[in-house]
C-alpha cells in the first residue's frame, strides 16, 4: 500500500458519543464541530425559541422534541486528524440503532451528567463497548451546575461499570463556584472565566500554581490540590496500552454547554484514540485497514434525508483499502456488482459528493432498495462477509393500516423504506396479510407515524396489540397452522420466515410443552 494512503488511514479517528438522554451528548457534538471549523455557531439541542437547532438533529421530530432519534454522521479535520463522529440516539427506544452504530466505530466517548452519575442507558451502552473491547473516554459534564462530588463520581464509574479510571483533569469547585480545572495531563490550570487574563496558568514542580492568582485563597483550590495529591498517591496510573484495550477510561471534567474543557478534551482524545482497527469476517479472520482490497459494511440505512428527492442513503463504514468514486463493488449476499458513482459524505443533512475515502471513513451510498443493514461491500472479486450486526427481538406490537385506502401504494412504500432502516420490524398475518409492526420501544411507533405523515403524506391508524413474546422457528417445515391460536399468533416477517407472537412467557412455555419438537429462538 502506498505511503499516502497509509498516512491517510492513520489520521482517521472514528468514534461514537454514548450517554443516557439529556447528559449533553448532542451539545458536545456541536462544540466539537465548532472547534473543527465545521460550523460557525454551535446551536443547542433545545433551540426552539431561538430557531437554532443542533446540527446533528436534522429530522423534524428531533427538532420538535429536542432529542436525537437517529444516528448522525459528522466529519471534520482537526490538528492533522480526520475526525468522524457518530452521534447516536440516547433514547432507550432507539438502542438498536445505537448498538449497530457502535459496531462501526473504533472508540467511544461516554457522557456522564455530574448530578445524576451513571444512568441505566449508559450502563447498557457501556456493556456493548466493553463486549467489543473498544477504548472508552469519559466526559463528566455539567460541572457548571451543582452535582455529585468528583471522587464519588469516580468511585461510581469503577463500581457500577467495573472499569478502572484515570482523571486527566480535576474540577476546582462546581456550580456557581466552578473556577476551572486542574489539568493533570498538561500540568496547568484552566480557568473557567478568564476575564481578559490568559486561560491557562502553569503549575510548578510541587503541583501548585506557579503564578499569583486570587484563586489560591479559596477553599475550592485547596480542596482540588488535596484531591489531586490523593489521586497521585493512591489512584490508578495512566497506561496507554490499557486505554487501548478498553480496560482503563481517561476521565475529563467540564461543561459542554459553556464550552469549558471541551477543546482540551478533544486534543487529548485525538492523541490517544486509536486509528482504524481490523474487523472480523464470519469465518473469524481479521481484515486489516491496510489491506489493498477495498471493503466495508452497511451499518445504517436512512430514508428521506432529503424529502424533496425521496432518497435513501446506506451508511458504509470502510474497513480496508481505498474507495474511489465510480469503482465497482460486489455484495456477497446478492452475488451482484454495483458501480458506486453516487456517493456522499456528511455534516448531518449537509452533504457533498465524495471522490475518495479510506479505511475509517463513513460514506453514504445512494440506494434504490438493493442494500440491507449488515451487507458487506467489497471491491474486486472477494466473497467474504463481515460479522453479522445485532438485531433485537421486538417486544411491543401494533396492527397498522392506511386511514385512506386510496393511499395504499404510498403506505406500503413508506413502510418498506422505514422498516429497512431497522428501527421497526415488519410482519404480516398469513392469509389476510394484515400489517403488524414490532419495536423495542413505544417512541419508535410515534416516530413511524410522524414520518409516514410528513414524508409519505399517509395518515395511519394503529391498533395496539401490547407486548408479545416473538420467537422464530428453526424447523419451520414442521410448523402447522393448527398450532397457532389466540395466545400464539403465527405471522411471517419481511424475509418470509414464520414467527410466533406469544401472549406472554406462560403461553410460550405451554406451547413448548405441547410441541417439544418445534425449536424456537429469539434474535437478541
């Protein structure tokens, strides 16, 4: 591989930001884009009154509610690095989209609200990162508000998540008395409100301020010095190798909203975050980024990023080699070749045609309905496939139909496209072919209803079926329709596989006792 491509690959940093809702994930994304020169003015996520919305929240419902429900891909250059941020939905109803996104990154930034500490959704997403062994960097946010004591937050990280931590910096005060941070890594103090004076003040060999400043008379400064001394003597030591393995998380304190500590975090993060990593095939072999052959996998499909054009974009994480516009690739699942002439890169919904990209980059392919989430794309004649992406077993179900039968064509087209994005799953009854949708959470149905109206001009009526236990069947050929009943509805999924929707766990166990030869399984 030629040196320039190798250097380009090594400059890539591709990561996701994970957190519980409202921890400040979208806000820090905005600030990172601001430092990268990608936007002039960082909007806040709840910008209804000002008309300013977060760049990464491009879908209408996201702007109305002030939440992220899709994964945005955002790219910028900073300090010689090409940064790809995947801003993920924080809402638990969209965790499946987030799980798949985490398969496409090489590192994760975990946002923690200083007042709330480690929250349930953070724990779930952390476990996925841990399972994959990807490095995790922690940003403890909202230090400009009253919150938990920093040492308590560090203990919580280690006890609740079971990961060791190293404080890269340490807060001096909090809330209205938040004076700044003691930057252990850079041996300096960063002032929260410099007021004309320089932002960074040096510390001497004893670890104290090397210049005169009014801060030294405060109890907050003295407390911070004591805490830092304690961390130096009894805390974990910084170990780059353990960070790379996901065994040690570097911790940064700051405030995304007031833009404090974000630039210091970005610079240090880019220094220690890994370049593109290898990915495994289904046969268990590693595909290295430096491989001459272009390869990647589709981890997300998004319909109607531009409603005027009714377009569909398949998001590809490039795993190896170099992409060039116009090249031919094959999709092993289909045994078909495609010419990639319409490709794009992103700043949320602002796109530009991309002519070249390398391992670590995320590119969008315009899709006319050929691709599926999890598809492998390979330049040349390779036939391997990357490991399958996770798919969840839905728990909530609704019957759905178009209110106006004259719009059934738009109704079926809309459902097909939104189902292919992976947030909702499609089923139909065997003979009447009624449409049933399954989802992990209720909010997915609300987003579906909103998008059908806004993007396909179709009003839908939904009849709640409540929670069901969905199980697929290993030996479908042995299933008879007479096995189904009121408590065990037999349907087909979008791949024409038979699925039982059981009323509850008791109904499923009763079925298994009665038909022990039928082998059931769930997705995840």
